[in-house]
């Protein structure tokens, strides 16, 4: 019985020793996490820039449409006034 208990303790100790984290592995994980965070930050900045550009283009198009409508209205008013 003592031999079985001693064997179990020895196997458990070896198993625990094998699970000990190594600094190199921890560095790889930390570097991977830092790279992922940097990529996400860059992607979020790029998306914000794209959103701002799209919003600006939409506003420019709306302003151009408003200007065209105002010009057409002015032309119609001028034509109406000329026939009076």
C-alpha cells in the first residue's frame, strides 16, 4: 500500500512540475496579446476615419443637391417673373 501511495505522490509531483509555466511561453502569450491589441486599435482608428470620410461625402452630396434645387427654383422664379 505504501508503494502505491509513494508512486501516486511521485507521479503527481512530476505532473505538477510539467505544468509549471515558463517565462518564454508567457512572453509569447504577452507578445501575441499586445499585437492583437495594437491591431484592434489600428482597425478602430481606420474605421473611424472611414466613417468620417463617408459622413463628409454624404454631407457634401446633400449640400450639392440643395444648391441644385435652389438654382432650379431661382431659374423658375426668374422665368415666371420675365413672363409677367
